[in-house]
């Protein structure tokens, strides 16, 4: 009998969890990660701000990106100039009701809510969610 690694056990657990959710009539939520790139020598290039996540603040020293390859490219640019850049991976999830971007533990709890029932994606993410939802609908209605 071959010994299984921790990574193999994790993968098997994820597969089993998704299977259990589907058999219960719920859709498994996809885990989404965003990346913060902190540079030490170079300034963040202007073209990177076009790809930055608009909900999060980016400066000349750091930028939030959804594309891991782009984050690695900026990291390598700073590294080649002699810097010691950092990339921080963070789980992110947008509420389907109000559209608010949630990070870290809030993203994880939103994902849990989404998977909690067949209509979990229609449940509010917090006390102000319904207020933001109605404001968002009014703006969309006025734009038409």
C-alpha cells in the first residue's frame, strides 16, 4: 500500500466535498484568488493599473491583480532590478446580491453561504446587503 501525501489527501477531500454538495442539490463554489504585488525598487507600470481590481486601492508601490501571471511578471521585473518584491495571495468573492467584493475570511464565509442551500447565492451577505442591492438596482434602472 502506497503512502499518500498531504496534498493527495487534500485533493481527495475536495473531490469528495464537491460530490457531496452536488448530491445534495447544491452547486460547489469556485475559489477565486487575487494577488497583491509589492515592489521595492521599481514603480508599478502604468499598464498594470489598467488591469488592477477597481474595488481595491493600488499605488505606485503595490497593485491588486486578478491575473496571477501578470502578478508574477511584475514580481520578476522588480526582482531583475535588484528588488525583493512580494506577492500575497488572497481569497476573494463577490456577493451576487449587492456586488461587494469580500476578502479573506469574509470571502470564505460568503462561499459557505453560497454553498449552504440551492438558493444560497440569493441570500444576503450581511445586514447592509439588501440596502446596497436596492441601490444598485435603482442605479441600473435609472441608467436605462
